[in-house]
């Protein structure tokens, strides 16, 4: 399973990288830290697109 970077998430959602980061900071989009970067599981991105709450 491949994880998305925030840049890839921004590209999929057609938003800026800053906007993707703001969704992560607000808790709207669940991400995981890998080193100094944040990664997003495909199922978490799909949940965000469907408008579902980020699971804990």
C-alpha cells in the first residue's frame, strides 16, 4: 500500500499544498508522520473526499 505525500494529496484535490496542510492541522484529514513529512493513507483520503470525519 502506498501512502500519499501532502503534495500528492493537494494534486488529487486540486488545492494548494498549504491548503492540504491546513486540513491536516485542523484534523479534517488524518495523516501520519514519517520522519519529518506527513503521509496520508488512501482510505483516509477517500474518507475526506466523501466528507466523513477523520477517524482517531
